[in-house]
C-alpha cells in the first residue's frame, strides 16, 4: 500500500544533505529542543568549548539550561566558552553589551568559571590587535565543539553582514541599517545603537565541530527559505551553513512556514 500523506509527527525532523531540520511547535518548544542538544554535548564532553550567541533567539535556550542546572541535571564547571561578537565601544558597565547579556541571562545563573568565558573586548580601540587576540583564544582552546547561532533578518550570523565575500577570521564590521533597525529595540533610541562590532568570522564558525541555529517567528520565514533553500552566497551569510558537516536548524513552525 502506498504511503499516505506524511503526518504532522513525521514532519517534525528532516535531513537535507548535511543539514538537519527540527520543527518545533513554538518558541518554548524550540528552546527546549536546542537546550537538549547543548546539554548532551556538555554531558558527553564536560570540558567542551561552546560557541555562544546573544539576542532574543537564544534566551529561552539559556533559561532551559539554567533550569536543568538548578535541578542538578547538568554541570558547567569545566565548560569553556567563546561568544560570537561584541559591540565596539561597550563593556560590562553597559547593560546593552554582550558581556552583560551573557552574565545576566546565563553565566551568573550556572556554575561556569567566568575565567573560562570569552567575549571580544569591545573597548579595545585597536581592531587588529583585538581580532588577532580573539582568534588566538579560539585556536588555543582547540576550536569550538558546538556553536549556537541565531539568524539575522538579512541572513547575518554573528555580525557577519551581507558582503561580496566571506570573511575568514574575527574582524571589525560596520553594521548594516537592517541590523541597526533590528537591534534598536534593545536601546532607548536608535542613535544609541553602536555602528560597529567585533565578530567571529565565517571560517571560525564553519570550523566548529557542530553548529546549532535557533530561529522563531513568521518574520524569519523568508530568510530561512533564502538561506537554506537558495544558493550559497556571501550576500546571505547564513547560506554557507548548507556546506557545514553537521548543521542543525531548530525552528518553530512559523519560521519554517515557507519551506
């Protein structure tokens, strides 16, 4: 007997080439699914190197990991971490800096050793020096075991903005107007949004052993389709993940509504 139309349950997970797509009901379900993957990584390799992201997308994932830590299910005491990016000009004294974000939303609520956490130094005025320093940190750690990502409205990952080529290592980038508009909700007014950031490069991300991306909301449906079902191009930076050896997209049904 021929197979009937796939059921809703059968469509929850798909694999296309090296890309695994996990469909979640909503943001909370998406966050739990991503947290499951990260917790498994930490349990299997307690001293793993986690590449971490900021923004609204991963907050639910961090909350779930904190909950499991509080229940005694996961131990972060030997974990090392490297964050994707930081605004140029901001440090921990600014509540909009990414080091503040990580402390407030994750690090201060688990037993990770802060000495083992790394975020680009936004107040280092010497871009060449800071980028070289951060690349060396990643190299000295032996690379990234699992990189967590969000997806920008223009397809950026980290602060790797659309460009004519993929940038290899950590670099200083001028933020596009689309990114500034997307991030202004976190600031009192648009003028307060920094115009530059330090970010890991595409090569740093692609060399991670595993990449997990969280995406939610209908507003991201178009860029999800373009990034993962269109051509690989630096004009849509996330599209390069189609070529990663172990990439998992965890997205809610709204974000997957166009595929």
